[in-house]
């Protein structure tokens, strides 16, 4: 299974502005996790200037759909986002098994 990262860049006052949208954002994330699409997710710390979400699947479609549905994106807290395929080589679910 492939891995994809969804990378968010956020507004300077992200922490203060996310409160009204946080429950909906977290529910979206929990649904993606329950569906098997989302593996790990969280905001960067010190400074909180972005976030990284790790998805798994055959394509990056789930990550793209997540971003398009995310209330943080819809309400302007995310200034830009992108999905990148991530070639994983270490870990139980790594895409490439090293010899």
C-alpha cells in the first residue's frame, strides 16, 4: 500500500481561529481514520505553522478529498495545501521492504 502526505500551510493566528471549526475537522479526520485512509495526523509544534496528515491507499485521492472537505481549508485557515506520495522504507506498513 502506498503512503501520501497532505501538507498544510496555515495562517499566523491558526490556533486562535481554528476553535469554531475544530470539532468538524476532527470528526472528518476520525472518519478518514475509521475508513482506513488516514494513518497519522497533527499540527506542527513551536511554531504551529502547518500540519501533516499521512494517508494510505493506491492513490492520493483520499488525501485530496479530505483537504477539499476540511473546514480549515474552506474557512481560510489553510493558506495552501499539497499532496505528495511518500516512499516509505522502514516500518511495519512501509511501501518498500528493504533487504
